[in-house]
């Protein structure tokens, strides 16, 4: 018999269960009206109104374009402990293909990463906690825009949302923070995390290889940037394998290669665009340095120059070890021993939740979305037009967040 089967139903369970139909509808309302990064005005307004209806102390107009919202719920007893809980709220520039009744009504924009579900879970957590008569910790709810594009977490950290009333936020300063992400290939009812790196850093590049154009029949009179760029792409495959410790993970991917206008013309330039991922700060630095060296030297070896545009992205999402253990302990108590998964290795995806962890102890965890009996190899993944957040996971997410907000551990 699992821990879940033995666990008795508590008053807070009944509160959460009673709210779930309303929470599902809220999630679907957000899904119908998705908004891109830093444009989440309707979404933020809807969230702000819900939080104010609970009687919480609310501060809106945050982040780069005024779409960040925070709310504060004080403890019912004296404490300096403030637990922050974060949800992202922005959507992606993807045309939806789910065919659901609540599908996006905004052409070319959809909640393909589940942020509608994350926001609904955090709102449900606020509703549940606001009804409790005994809360040992202060709680800060962070509804953050621009996770997909714009680094909204970094902006809100700079604005002092973790620093309490005196530093630009609300209430007392945050002492620890938790966030979650729906995970399509993890079974419904499961939660997973790991100590240390959970998600990778995300840096992007845009390189123009500058040669000298000419006629395809007389390549000796030109400096062919296509050949040079092709050599660069191949040489970049050694940056990870020969540049960083084999025990560290890293990725260099060229996702775009653009050059030329006709079959008999050697162009003046070629363009390669891509991304670099790493799971340690040291590997991130090394990959950036080796990337520049390899691109410049390889281009020069072919008689060309390289103009590199480097776009720094999000840092490694690094989990505090004690908080990661705590999240798994809470999950075992709520969901059962088998439902708490230690994630075996970092994902090379990235998250701007990482910025919060640069200021206070933090833990990011994964929430299972995969229904029982569904093939994980055929289920739509994040950032795909067929993806939709599983509403059956909302209650699990709320229970986890409520338990983490109330716990004295971590």
C-alpha cells in the first residue's frame, strides 16, 4: 500500500478539492487568451483582481512592462521565515493545434509551455492558504512575466521583490523560494527534482562569416564564406567534446544556416545562428571562450573573417541541496514513496527561475503531466503546437505548493 493510500484526507485537502473546478476554468480562461512575453497585461490584470479578492497585500506593475504581480500573506504567528512561490505567466509565438474547446483565440500565440497551468496552481495555492487559520510562515506569491523571452525573473529580482517591503517588495524578505514546471513525460501524480543543476544555462549566438563573392566557376578568385561556415559548423562539434570536462554536460547547436541567392554565385557572406548550453558556470565560461576561438580561427583558415554576436542567456538553474531533499520528502508524504523521483541528470532546457536562486536558497521541481497509459513517446512535448497542460495535475501542484509554504523544513 502506498503512502498516498494510507494518508487521511485533511481539511486543506477538502478546501483544495472544492476549488478545483473553478481553478480548471481559470486555467482554461488563461489558455484561451495567451499573451507573449512582456505583453501579459490582460493576464496580469486577471491575476491581480483574483489576489485582491482574497484580501492579500498586492503589488502590481512590476517587471519591464508592468506585467509582474506579487502578493503577500503574513504568517499567523511571529516569524522571520518567508517562503516565496513563483509562477511564470507568458505564452509562446506558436499556432495552436490541440483542437480543444479552450484553444487559443489569439492567432499565432499559445500556452505551449504550460504557464497557464503554473499560474492557476499558484492562484489555487493562494486561495487555499488564505483560508487557513494557522500559517507558520509568511508567503510571497510571485507571478512573473517574460520567462520565454526577456528574463522577467532577473528584472523582478533587480526591482527587489525578494527583499521585502524595505527593498522594493512586500512584507518581510524572502528566505527561500520554490517553483515548478509541468513535465509531459513524467507520470501524472509524480514530482521530481535533484540537488545541484536541474536545467542548463542558455546562451545564443549569431555569426556572420565574411568572405568575398564571385562566380561559381571561378572560386579561386573568391573567398567562399559557405565553405568557411561549413567548416565552422563542423569544428564547433569539438568545442564540447574537447573543450570541457567529460563529466560536465554541454551542447553547441547550430539551428540556422543562411547563405547565397543562386546556384552559380558565391556570396559575400554566410550566417549561422544557434545556442550553447551548459550545466556548470565553469563549463559555460569555457564553452563561450572556445566558441569564439574556434569560429575566428576556422574562418581565418579559409581566408574569411567572422563577426560574432553573442547573446547571454539564463544562468544554470541550480537547486539548493537541502531544499531539493525537502521537496522530495514533502512529495513522498503527499503522493507516496514511488511518486517522488530523483531526476537522474540535468535537462539541457533553460529557465529564468535560475535568477531567484542567485539571491536566496531555491528549488525548482518538475510536476508530472503524463496520464496513465499514455505513451510518453507520442505525447506532445513542451513548445509543440499540440501541447496542453493536464488539468488533472492542478490539484497535485497546489498540494505541493501549499505544503512547501507551510513547512518549517528546508
